[in-house]
C-alpha cells in the first residue's frame, strides 16, 4: 500500500499560505517577475519573431503588461498586446484555443518552417 500525502502536491508555491506571507516565497516571486529581469534578457528576447501579451481589462497584471510592452517597444522588439474583456482567468479555454495557440503557431518557427 502506498501512503497518500495529507495535502495534494502544490503546482507552485504561493507567496501566502493560510493568509500568512511566506517571505522566502515572496522573494522568489519578486526576483522572477518579468519586469524585474527583462533588461538582462533583451538579447534572448530579440531572437523571437514576435512576443505576444494577452491580458484582461480587469486583470491585476494589466498595468505590468502595458509596462512590458513599453519596454519591448523601447528596445524595438516586435510585440503585440491583446486586451480582452475579463479577469486573469476569464475564458481561458477560448483565449488559448482561439488567440494564444494561433499566435504561437504563427510565430514559433525556425528556419524553413517560418511562414
């Protein structure tokens, strides 16, 4: 018989647990936030054909997404931003099927496979 964990495995660590801030996790989130490290990865980002940003008009990340686009524009990196009606999790299946995956299909290519 295999012992079962008391709690299911977490997919990711959240900065709070039971309403208490986990400072070590919060520090990791801050260090890995795209706006915190974008400047050091510009060389790698230039390798992409285009970068797409997809964010809801009621998403808490919309301000950061707009700032990300501004930074990409300042570095002359091709990008698009699509602002849809909703929150961070509104119509996820529709967003992926009808917007995100077609964008990736068009822009993730290499060599002779590019349109």
